[in-house]
């Protein structure tokens, strides 16, 4: 993992930890398939791949991952 990935992971962990305090137990993360760094970080945080769908706004495909917070 590169240094930028570590910062991204720390930021993601902080954000997810804050959601837990609001009673959120699960979050959906969307990532463009070409964004390999974000996919690695999401999977390292326990993200489970759900599927790839077409984004109506951008016209691009996006991967969807679920992360359990509790």
C-alpha cells in the first residue's frame, strides 16, 4: 500500500467510526472499477463486493461494496 492509500484508509476509518455513533450499522460504498486504490482500501476495511451497476448520472459503471459497522 502506498502512503496515499494509508491516508485514504485512515480517513475512511474515521468517517465510518463516526457513522456508528449515529446508529448506522451498514454503509454502501460506490467505486469506479478503474479506481484500484479505493477498491483495495474498501476491501481492507471489510468491504464486501455486491455488484457492478450502470450509474444513471455519469453513464459509467460503478462497483458497490457493503461495509458492516457493528
